C-alpha cells in the first residue's frame, strides 16, 4: 500500500546537522518537518564550543550579521602538561584578526536557538519536546517516524537522522551497531563566568578576540584524551574528555567529574580560571572511531548525518563543521531527488555518499584513518611523553651549574629509560602514520 507523505522530509534532531539539513531543504521550498526531543533546540546539546565559519558560510553566507558569536579566535595554544608544568606552542596571528574571521567561540544553547530560528524562517515546521521512538517502514523503505505522542505517526518521502552520537533510532532500525566504548569519548565541561576585562588581561586579548588552549598529559590520569579551555565573551569554557573504554578500565576509577576538578587545580590552569563562577556543567559523548567506524549512511528513504554517523575528525575535532556539511549534502541530495521525481530509494540517495566522498569530510577522515587506533592503543603519547618533554625542558632551562652537555645526556637517558631506543623509533613511526 502506498502511504501518502505529509512532508517531503522529516529531520530528527535540531543540532547543527539537523538544522543545516532542514534549513537547506526548507529554503529551496521543500515541505520539511523537524522533530527535537529537547524543550528547545540547544537545550540538550553540548559542545566546547568552537564554530568553524566555513561550513555555516556555505549555508547562511551572512550568518555573522546576527548569529550569537562570542569571540573570534586569534590564538591557538597546544599544551603538554605534567603534574606541575606545561610545555607548549602558541600560534597567534594578526591574520586571524581580520574579517572574515575563520572561527569563533559560541555557546551552543544560544547558537542552536538562533540557527533554529533561521530554519523556521526558511519555512520548516519544528516540533520540540517530542522524541522519535521508531522509524516506520513499508517493506524496507523508511516512510515516516513514530513519535512519543498520541497519533504520533508522521509520513514523509525521506527521513534524515540527525539525532546525535547515541543514535538509538539507527540502532533500532539495524542501520548501525551498538555504540562501542572504544569508539567514543566521554567529555565533561563547565562554563565559568568572569568579567570581560579579567579575560582580556589574563589571556592578553582585546574585546572580541579569543584564545583556544588544547591540552594533553597528566590531566587525563593515564587515559587517552584531551582537555580544553576556551575564552567566551564573559565566560570561560573548560573541559576534558577521555575514551569511554579507558574510563571503564581506569585503575583509580576516576570519574569524569573528578578529572575536571583536578584539571582545574593544575598550577598552569588554576590562575587562568580563578574566581570564575560556574554556571553550567554538562557531559556528552563524542564519536572518536573515525573513518573505519562510519556506518552505512543512506538507504531506502533514509540518510544519517552528523554525530549520528560518527562524523568527527579525531585530528581536529571539528564535529559541528562536519555535522553542518553532512546535513547540507544530505539536503542537497533530497532536493535533487525530488527534482528528478524518481523517489527516495537507495539508488537516488547514494548521491549523498558520493558527495561526502568528494568533500573534505571523507577526505580528512580517510587521511587520519589510522589515528584513532594508533592513539587509543598507545597511551604513552598522553602520559609518558608529556612528562618526558616537560622534564626535558625544565632540565635544559634550569641554570644550576651543570653543563649543557651533561644535561643533554640526562635528557636522552630519561627518554631511553622510559621507552627504550626501539620504543622511541616505533613511537616516531606510529606518530607519523597517525598524522601522515
Ligand atoms: C565536550 C564537547 C566539546 C566539543 N567541542 C567541539 C568544538 O569545539 N567544535 C566542534 O565543531 N565540535 C565540537 N564538539 C562536537 C560537536 O558538538 C558535535 O559534533 C555536534 O554537536 C554534532 O551535531 P549533531 O547535530 O550531529 O548532533 P547533536 O548536536 O548532538 O544534536 C542531536 C539532536 O538530536 C536530538 N535528538 C536525539 N534523539 C532524538 C530523538 N529520538 N527524537 C528527537 N530528537 C532527538 C537531540 O536532543 C539533539 O538536539 C564537541 C563535543 C563535545 C561533547
């Protein structure tokens, strides 16, 4: 039996991927329904958050006119921390201080609300506080969704799953497997409010300028993971995330909350956040499986976009950038399929996968395809090396009457003691493979 569709497309979820998909389709005149389980778009969402301008620019070129942006980033710091020190690199460039800016800090609750207002202006219908429980199938063709409401069955030509990292819908429908602890990180973060002038002084930045600090080392208690500290206009975001599988086997049974608390007390971090008033605390999963963990992302009447498909590039963590790009490409596929009038079978929707393969999304995921495996199996990059590098720098920079040649030998010996010569060579090769 042919069930009449009430909509051209249903988008499940109103995060960056769902909003991108719904906006692009509605803008081109398609009848779009978007369903979000949160009280409002953004209420359930967590991000650092750095917004990379490029993906949004492709969708809303003049987004800078009214999007709630915090600060544009002019300085990127990478720190390796041991118990008491950090060794790092800073890239600060005046080129990043000229519009159009390349990236911004944002607060997701505000940003998602703004993006959603654009989606509705474009003509999509948004229903919040509604959870999609199941996909409705007609043989093997997805023809609609079943919601947790009375008379909650809605029909459409195509359903786009933009329901985030723990996509229960895709699992229930058998589109992908149970999420694996070794393929996701669990991250916690806080937003700490403090006066704008204090942020300016502590980070050496002007009114709208921002700094990003990414960190590895002792802060993750031997687990594979990273920490981050971002400057918003009147607040700082601080967070840390480690592989879920590592939390499970952590011998100290360190909880994510304790990890963040301890990180906040690190002597390199504590002075930067001192006096900050905590206003928000949240925890969320991040897909970390990379290229090899991407499932089938299209089929008869369905496509998967954003975190739901695991589209996060472990090397750069620009999840929202990939989310918006995948949402846009899925939407363009629907628009083309509707114009062709041949329905929304897997054959028509395979154009989405071809577009993904042709874009930076799959190219970057492929480039770093070995990274998740290599980093997850070699925790020394997150533990031993930050210690060794910090110790080496301290030894070389401390003036204490010991000659530099002796210090150099001491440093080399400390590396050999910890990792052996073959270990060091092997690690260099692994690192090359991870980033090649
Ligand atoms: C701590 C942290 C820091 C991060 N930092 C950055 C960063 O700085 N930069 C960056 O680019 N990325 C970052 N990311 C990644 C980024 O947040 C994600 O990649 C991005 O949010 C993915 O967008 P999405 O739309 O696919 O999923 P989500 O943003 O998770 O949105 C999914 C939406 O679907 C809704 N939903 C789920 N199930 C249902 C259902 N059954 N029915 C109805 N609605 C449903 C949810 O409520 C949610 O609104 C970070 C992630 C975390 C956790």
